[in-house]
C-alpha cells in the first residue's frame, strides 16, 4: 500500500475555500490540468456515490466516485474507478482545517493505493507534486498564500 | 458542552515542535502561565496515565492526566482530574500535522468542557487566549530562538586567549570585597585581578554567581570562614580563559561551574584550583548552574549517599520551601518516597506542595511527631532531613520510625549542643551529621554528584528557579533582599558584560 501526504497553508478562511473544493464537478474551475468534467447520470455533484468523469489537458481520462462529503469537517473522500495511472484501490481525502490564528486554512490531501512496486516511488512523487501540490499552488494563487 | 479550538502554523519542522510538546510535564519550561509542574507518583512524562500537577502564575493548582500519546500521529489527549478552576469534563487534544509545503507545522489545540452557569464565555476565553494562544506564541518564540541563534552562547563572548597567549599577564576585573565583618554595606566592588593559572589551576571569566545564605553568615562573621579583607561566595559559572600545566579536563572557551570552598566567587575573573571546576553540559545554562549547584549537590548526597531513599519510604523535610528543602521534596518525590514537609506558613506550605510534598504539616495543637505519626499510621518517618537544629532535634528523634535515620545537616535555629545518645535507642535510630566538603572534595565525588544533579535538572526532576538577578556590583542589594526575606527562589549576581582589559 503506497501513501501520499501533501499539506499546505492557504491564505483564506476554510469556509471560503470549501465553497470551491466541495463541488465534486468543479475541478476545471480550479485545477489547471483538468479540461472538462461531468457527473454521470445527471446526479447532483454533492450526492454521495456520484461519479465524476473528467478529462485532463494532456488527454488523460479518469472516473472517480464520491465516497464521503462532510460540510462539517470540510473533507471530501473519493476513489478512482478508472485512470491511466496504473493504480488500484486508490482512495484519497482532501481536508481543510481552519487556522484560527490569522483566518487561514491548513489543507491536507492524502491518498492510499496499490500499484506495481517498481512504479511506486514515481507514482507517489507524481501524485504528490503534480496533482496535490499543484492543486494547492492553484488555490494559493486564487486565495492567497 | 463548550468547545474551544485554536490552531496556528509554526515556522519550524514538526520534529522540533513535537520535541517540545510531547513532554507532558515540560510545559513549565515554555508556557508563560505555568509556574511549576511535576509528575505525580514518579511516573515518566511519556507514560500514558501519568498526572501532571502544576501551578499557574496566579497560584491556581491544576492536575491533568495523560489519556493518549501517539508519536505516529503526533497527538496527545489529556483530561483535568482536579483544578482550582471550574472546568468540568475537560478533555483536550494537542495535534501536530506537517505542512509539507515549506517544512512547517500545523498545530491544533482543542477541548470540550462544561462550566458553572454564567461562566461559559469567561472560561472559554481563558482557555482559548491565555492557555492555547499564549502557548502558541511561546513555542513559536522558543523554536525560532533556537534556530535563529539568538540564544546567548559563549561563542559570541569576548575571545578567550589561548593557552600561551597572555601568559604572565594578569587579567583585571572587579571583585566584591569585605574589608570588615558587618552589614550589607561592607560588600564593596573593588578592582581585582586574576593571575595566570599555575600548575593545576584554571582562570575563569565568570558569567553568573550564586548567592547563598551562608554568604551572609560569612559577611557578618557569624561563620568563621571569611577573614577580612576577603571575597565571599562559593559557587559560580563561567568560561575558561586559560589553564595551567597538569589540567587535563578543561580547555579555553569551555563553559564550566563550581560550588566549593575556598570562598571568592563574587568576582568577574578568578584563578583557582581546577580540580573542582567541572564542564557544564550544553543543556545547563550558566545561571542555572550558578544558582543550583551548591543546593542541588547538597540534595544529591543527602538523598543518595547519606541515606539512599527508596520507593515507599516516608521522608520528612524541614524548611521544604527553602533552597535545599525544595529540591529535597522534588527529588524524594520522584524517588518514590512519601514526602512530608514541615513548615511554618500557608504560603510556604503551598511552595512545598508544588515542589512535591505529599503532606505538609504546620505548627498546631498537635506536636510535629504526633502529626507525622497521624500521617504514617503511627509508623513515623524513615528518614528526616533536619537543618533546623536546636529547636527541632528532639522532635525529629520522636518522629522517627523504628530504625529510622535522622540526617542533621544544619542548625538554623542554633547549635544543637550536647545530647544523650540514649534517646536514639527508643527507635534504634541512626544519626548522621554530614559535611558538604566530605562529599564533594575530590573531582570524582563532585563530578559524580554534579552529573546526577544535571541529569535530574534535564529531566525536570529538579528545577532551579531564579527569582532575582543583581548586577555583581550591587551584591549588597542582593544580601539586603535575602536578609529581609523578600527573595523567592534563587538569587544570582551577574558580572558586567564587557570583557576586562588585560593589564
């Protein structure tokens, strides 16, 4: 089981950032690498169990299922159903925690998955740097560091 | 149920912050609201279930039990088990998370609790502001100071001449000289010089000097130790300027300390026998060493060598709020003894309890020995540390358990005078009258005692509280404060920062 953990501090209150990241269909709005997204079956994007199907700028196609959504904890958990990455049993959680000191937000993104052991280090680095950290960088540009 | 959550980001790696926070009993080292803390029942600071017993700056006492501790999650939870503050059902959690983006630390401190009706907002604000946010600020300052190098180190001190350089030249300084026995006004700064060290000697530039009540006795002539004109003082810390031939354990630039006769510590520079000057570990700062070495080494040999205190023994300590008494309480408590303090006022009783005395007895309708027997199911005390002398001696003998040990190490109330040793037969008592010098007069003896003391200080078993600092030239003010009983904790004299010119 491989594990990825990336965390950052974003210069805006958690409830503001949450408005952006809670929308399971809104990846194209804040993640530069995502070109387009839709929710399968026309379900609402906050219906637990819904599936988002999205395409990356580089052409990659992924399907992810919303496993848990918490407006109380500012957290979203999802699994990958289909991807070009070569991962299995992939479950990730994005969570926001208020930093009461200064009205900022501590954001952490974790993922656990199985994969070919030979590819694990590269996958962990790639997901950590090019997906999670890149997403935090985008949020920091949008909301302030 | 009230919920308080505060969080912050500390600009330091998580390991540095966790190193401070995981020490459950270490909060009196960094939290401004915590004056003094000890662990009950001799438990370890990372032992789940341990209880930290601490006093706040306003005097309130709080006892908290460690419920969970996880090095993996860098998280612990604790609950209040007794407090002078009405926080009920209080459970708190401290949690650290790494901020991988920048190698910083996210710290969240939260709790839930109940309060009496009407005090909700007041107590919630107290917890949030004076405990959690003040704690954030203190730890931030601490880790930043550590990494920022603002701590005073002796690398930054005036460069010490290496061995050989300056040989033959005395170093000029200032000493406090007593020209005749008398009042505090007899302590006068005078130019002094430290000659180059001869064989077996070391020359020191001193950074902190400990003040003890015995210094007053030396000044007044009550003790026949200072022959005017003379310089008082038994203990100090400093840095080695140079060493004479045949000194192997010290080197120029090294931080050192001593606590031994002959007198002469009230000075900026000093040349003395190197045998009883010991290197200071990094974690013992100069003021702590200067303020605590004499009292701490005394407590060390009283508790470990004159009588080796073992778990389950009952120890009676007179003057438990005094310099040596406080350390005896702290240390005996941690050795597993049941500690009884015998003192005179409620304020001193509070200090004794904070130091670790399980029971404190004050003069009342019952005699001291009756009170001790009431507390011990009639057994009496296994060991009694008595520096009161004349007024306490008979009571001490009467308060001993069978085969108990009376350690008489001072006579604050006057000479004990001749006594009939037959009185010891009533409980097959052992009597000791130890003398500091005989437990500390070789480098081996003193080094071993100091090492055990430093270990106890590092582990927070023993704390050295510096209540007041005076400039060395104002030593007279320090003595006046001591004689007027307006000091708290230990007193140190600080020589002026400027290096003295060589003559």
